[in-house]
C-alpha cells in the first residue's frame, strides 16, 4: 500500500493517478496549508509587488508558493511580472507556474542549493522570493539582496498520526518537516515497517540522521515520479 502524506489541497494530482492507474493509495493528510492572513504582512507584500520593476529575479520555492503567491499579483502587474526571470525550485513547482502561463526557469538541481548556484549572487541584483513560513532560509542566506513573501503557512494535523499502523507500507515524503513530524511522533516499531520515498536526497540524509529508516529517492518531486518509485517497491 502507498501512503500519501500531502495536504489535501495538493493531492488532486495523486488522486488522478490513483484512479487512472487503478492503484491503492491511503491518504493521510499530515499537514494542511493556508494563506497567511496577517494584515501587516499583506500590506508589506502589496508594497513589494507594487514596485516589482526593481526585481531581476522572482523565485518560487514550492507548488504552495505558486498557488498562494500568484493570488497576490494584481492583474495590472502581471505583464511586468511575466517579463522577469521567474525561477522554480523543481519540476513540480514549474508545472504549477505553467498553469498560470508562466514559463519558468527550472533549477538545475531540484533544491535550494541547486537554485542558489543558478542565480546571480551579485549584491546589486534584487531578488523576490515566494515561500512559506516554514522555509529553511537557505536562499535568503545565500543571495545578497532578497525580499521575501511568506505567503502560506503549514499546520500539522496530529490526529492523523493515529492512522499509521504496523502494516508494511510505502510512504511518500515531499518535505523534511513532514518526515520530522512522523519520526518524532510515531514509534520505531511502526517506522521499521515503512519504506519512505523521498523527493530529494537531502531529505533522506536528514531523516537518517534522526533515525535508522528505510528510504529511496524518486527521480524528482513530481507526483508521477514519486508514485512510480513507490510502485517499484510494492
């Protein structure tokens, strides 16, 4: 059995694959995502976007950043927005941008480290990043001149942890925070029965630093690649 841990709002593609390929997937939505509603932050973001001309690069770190970030860009600023170099951290984020008729530049390596290498680190180049409140902050530390719009927040659904049992399952993991949530709250007797499919090598390595886990890395973070990797195990 494959286990999907993504938020419900990001699970449509997984459910489509489940139906199309007639495979059994158990959905345990360990987190939920929502737009940040803080008025002070929203006023700050509106000011940044009103002056979007000053940015050379616009960066999106996740599908959620695209979903909630694009809602903030006013129609009259779209033309200017589209004229910028728009970067996506990986193929899944890029696919979400394409839905908005944006042609993104995909990071040569699908992680913050890879994207940082692709970007101009000249302190005179201004960058705008769309991310979540759970950001690692790697790009913010690497780039000399960057403003950020933390447009969404992640909420953990502790009640869903009880859905895990000792059955042998393949668990899809898209980010380190979700893996940490599992490893810090579920017993080792349950963890040892699971094989984790990770969206990146970084997540697998970090997980193994926490606990001795069985895991593999998918070709990329897209739902199709993640499920294809899981299917080779079940």
